[in-house]
C-alpha cells in the first residue's frame, strides 16, 4: 500500500512524455536515426518498438524515423512483400513533389544472385505500383531483367487511370515478349 510520502515521491519523478517537445525530439533523433542504411527485408520490416509504445510516441517519433533515415528494401525475385509492408507503415510521410522537404530515400535491391526472376512477383509489384502510384528506383546494375522490370513498373504507373485488369493484360503481353529476350527464372 502506498503512503502519502511514497506517492509524493512518485509524482515528482520526471517522465519522458513530461519533457518539453524539443527535448523529446532530440531523444527520438538520437534513438532512431542512424547514418547506416536501414535494411528492410520480408523478415525485418516492422517499425521500431519505440513507435509502438503509445500514440504520442508514434506521432512524434515516426516522422523522424521515416524521413531522416535511408532505407534499402531487399526484394528477392521481385517479391514486393517487404516493400508493401514498409510502404503501408510510411505511406503518409512520403513527400509528394516538395523541394523543401528531404526526399524519402528508397532503394530496392534483389537480395541474392545476379539476375532477378519471378514474373508473378513482378506482376504483384506492378499492381501495387498501379494502385499506389509509386515507382521505386533500383539500386543495382542495369542488367536486362532489371531494365525490363523497371519498364513494367513504369507502364503500371503511366496507366494508373486505366482499370487494373486492362493494365494486367498489357503487362502480361509485354512480359511474354520479354521472355525471348530476358532470362527470367
């Protein structure tokens, strides 16, 4: 049972959320920002624990985490799972066409091997681009499969006002044409 003396000591303790916002922002920056690239994979795409503690922490620290760090999103065989999970968490923070805000950095790489493969995954990715209107850049060599994949994602973006079932047909035909020229697995 707490005594009145014990209670007054408890009330006098300093809590993180009781600090001024400017000091909390410095703390969020120290804890969440790194000069290293943040690697996002299908197994490692959750937001930091600090962003899940409570709503106030999330509202204050989330923009610092997503806008001040650089991210590499690894997509094995064009599987967009990590990218889509990450985009869901950070979507509202990505600056649109602002020259004053720091650009949101996403580089998408294939996790292993020299050549990408899976056409089905690429089609899922194209659908996500069509719906989300965001084409990530590839941070890799400009090999034929990557150029073809980038062309598919550009098509999905440019045809964003066309219903998906029609875009899917066009992209599937393009991928069929690429089959003779691009080594898919």
